[in-house]
C-alpha cells in the first residue's frame, strides 16, 4: 500500500484501521519481556542458594549454550518465533539449569567435606549423579516426544512446545555431563562461612526447613498406613477437581478489537440499516477505550454475504498500555456495549471478541450448525432457531444465543408458464438469458485500449431493478423474430423464503452462535447448549459444533490419551533404567500432588482448564518424576551399600532436599512472571503459569515428603518378591 499510494490521485490517502497482526507483535514483545524476567529470577535463586559467584557462573553458562542449540533445532524443524515456541523457551530457561545445579551442588557438597580436591570431588559426584541426570533427560523426552504424534490443531500446539522443551533438555543433559563437570573442576572452591546477613538468614531458614522435613519424613516412615491414606485423599481430590473443573479449548484473549453484528427484520432497506448504524456510532464514540471503528452496512460477517438488513462493525481498541485494568479489557467493553445497544429496538445487535486462534471461525463464542436431517423444511428450521433463542435464558452458562438464519424473507417469484413459452415459439434458454442480463450481468469479451485490457459486461444496472413490474415489460424474440413481452407468459407472485441457503455435511443448516456468560467456561456452555437442544428440539434436528467449539470437543479425548501415554512411557523408561518394576512407581508418585497443585492454580487465578493448562500438566509429569528420580536413585545407592531400606530412604531424602529445593524454586520463581501477565496474549500465559507454578510448588512441598515412604514400600515389596522367587 505504501508503494501504491505514491500513484494515488491528489487528495486521496489511505489508513489501516484494523491490523490483526498488531496483537501478534504485542504478544511476542510481552513474552520476550517475560523471558528476560525469567532468566534474571533463575540466576537470583541460584545465587541465593550457592552464595558463590564461581558456583553460580557454571549453571548460568548452560542457559545460553542450551538456548542457542535449541534455536538451531527449531530452525531445523521449520519452527518460527511464536507464542508457543517462546513459551517453550521460557520454561526451558528454568529447566536447563536443573541438571547443572545438581552437578554443582553435589560437587560442592563433597568438596566441603575436605576429603577431596576439586577434580576428585567432581569425579566422585558424577559417579553418583550421572544416572539421575540421564534418567531425568530420558523421562522428559519420554513425556514430550509422544505428544508430537497427536493429530489436528491440538497436535500442532503440542508439537512446537514439546520439541522446543525436548531439544533444550537434551542439550542441557549433554552440557551437564561434559561442560559442567569440567567447569566445576576448574572453578569450584570449598565453601566459606558467609558473613552476609542475607545469606546467614537464608541458611538459618534452610536449616529450619531441613529439620522440619526430616521430622515429617521420619514420622511418615513410621506410619505407612497414614501416609498411604493421606496420599490417596490428595489423589482423589486432584482427580475429581480435574474432571469436574470448567474447561475450554483456549482461554479468551484481548486481541485489541472486537466485532459487532447488526440484524434488522427481513427485507429491511439499506437506508433503514444505515439509520440504526448512526445510533450505534453515537454509542461507540462515547467509549474512551475505542480508537477507531469501521461499520459496513449491507454485509453480514456471520452469513458471509450481502444482506440489506444486516451490518457488521469492526471496533479497534486503544493500545493495551492505555487501558489497563479488567474494566477496560475487550471482554469488559463488549459486555458494556451489548447492554447499551439492547435499548435499540429496531434491530438485534450483539458484539463478541474474535477467536483466540485466528482462523477458528469468524468470531469468538461457540458456533454450531443446526442440521435439518429429516428434511422438515425452512419454516420448521426457523421455528427451531427461534425456540433456542427464546429458552436459552434458563441456562446460566449461556449469555446469548443468536442466528442470522431467516426463512421468512419477502421475495418475488417469477412464475413462467413454460407451456405458453413453447406455444409462442420462444426458446426457453432465451427467457432465462434475458432475465440473467437484466437481474445481474454477463461477461461478453475483452478489448485492448491505451495499453490496458478492459472487460465488456452486459447488465441493466441497479435503477432498472427497483420496480418489479419493469420485469414484465421485458421482451424476448420468438422463432419468427417478433418481440414477445414477458407479461404474456409470466406472473409475479409474492412469497416468503430464504435469502441464503447454507449446507453443512450435505444438510440444510442454520448457523447458531452462543456467547458464554461471564464466570462460566466454554465447556459449561457446550454442555448446557447441548441440553437446550435436546430438551426443546428432541431428535427433530441434528447439530455439529464448528470452529473453536469443535476443537474443544475433539481435544477432550485427545488429552486423556496424551496423559496416559506420557505417564506410561515415562514409567517404562524408568523401569528400563532401574531394571525394576517397583522403583519407578516411587519416582512417579508425585504426579497426583502436582496435578492437585495445578488445579489449585486454576482456582486461585480463576482460569478454566485449557490446552495450555494441559501442556503445563504434561510438563509436570516429567518435573515431578525428576524430583522422584533424585531421591530414588540415591536411596538405591544407599541400599546397595548395606543400609536398611528405611535408613536408605531417609538419608536419600535428607541429602537430596537441597538440590530439589534449588531446582524447583529456580523453576517456580523463573516462570512466576507468567502469573502476572497483562496485555496481548495474557490469557494463555496466565493459564500456563497457573498450572506449572502452583503444580511444581505443591509437588516440592508434598511429593518430596511422600517419595521416601513409597520407596520403602516398593523396595520391601520387591525384595520380598525376590526372596520368594
């Protein structure tokens, strides 16, 4: 347009009122800020624990090395820098330091005993933790790689996120087994008591935490029944919350604009539609949040065509920085607008936000196609649509039900007497050709003039179509060349009919849009809309969900398969590594607690379970198993050294608490900025952050307490079974 505008006539300018890419650029900018905040917070948490710049530098080097390699892998797979891959990089920053932290912490622990040099301490440390590091990497791969096999749009969302995390995890594991030990041998020195009051206060707090943890673990080890019962209660609560919690495919987003649809009674003139538009313009002009808007009279974005009794508005809001606060979001403005235009009696007017994912429907909300599967006709279809629009108020999750379907539009029908046409010697195709030229236009040919190609079209023009009786004045030649008027073989009849005929799955259909009430999820809206159709229409009409609602209904079964597959593959990988069927059970037992934390996050942040929540839960499968692996691996080593099962479990928990807290808190604080997201794309960031922050936090608090107990139970079971064999 910039190039074309140079050749515009004088006085003509152009302006881009609505640019749907603005939200994409703004969302990526917001995620980049979150990425920087995450990196800073991760470094601060590491520094607080290690309290030594030498020890801090080593895991920090892992971040750029792993991320640069991850970007190379993304390029190899053809991924772009988008919201999903940036989400993956944000979480990767908090994940890639985990393995390096484990290496540094274990090397420092052995070095502080005074029995080893730096190189000896690193060698001894790697002998202890190489297995856990490999196990963590394999589990993360086992969890995420199967998600790339999911089909449909859910698979596309999973794939980019999963491969980004998987690539960073592999590179992080490789660094932790090669670069990190070398840096530790060169840079680490024995820890000296800190005189800094901040560090001393933190160390005192950690010692208190360690003491409380040891007491709780010892208490539960002595009371296995109480441990199992309490764990079962947590698991039951987590499963019930996950099953019953409101759901949606993707959370609603503030894309910086919204749409409004206007519909007048059938056959209303364009002038009447424009008069209603002037009333709407006055309302829009009074909103401080609105930057600009476009109103198109005679066009329906819902019907997808020209209708004199319809209009469509595209309302552009000011920048997100200029309208902070929940009362100025796109959803809040839409609700206020719908309440005000309700007073305009001449038309039905409703506004809605666009779909969160561009391309999934023309507008937001839930969309379905009501199908006439029994061929009942347009009148019955109209009755069915009106029934739904009349009774939806009895369903609290539905804010509105609307449709552009109109079966009673006044029309003129030209009844041509074909027998008379034949008797008069008029070719029937000549009659329809003349009508086609008069009511529309026909392409004749092209001609070249002044170096340009012009099309020749034949048509009567708009003025000739304003009076229906003028059609009867048309004439058509008969076989003798005489001109015969249409009035001699045509009658004009008034009737009611449809202005558009739409089909879906080969059935005549009516498109219906449902807006979900504030405080309700789209999952609740889908269930209540299905109940509305079943109770008031019975089996007379069928229906099919489309756009975002269709993806949500399809994602329900897909998510269950992905969860089961991720957990199963992770278990099999650990079983192969440990050469045992019981030890992996203890390692993965933290998942229900992590799931409970994720649901607690949804409750605190007021978000439904969406595909971003599901991605977070899949990540929690791997991260909860990571903490379990660190404890179980050391417990197995202590048991192999001749310690009792209970002592091995207790000592493993005691020694591994510090690296678990370091890695977990680095992750939690690193991704915490997602919880406070605002502006473009905030809905998806909050949904993901709520799941992973609360899930990982609760897993760290509770799962680390239960894992030693479950190791003891599983190890006793294994040894008892081995003795019998």
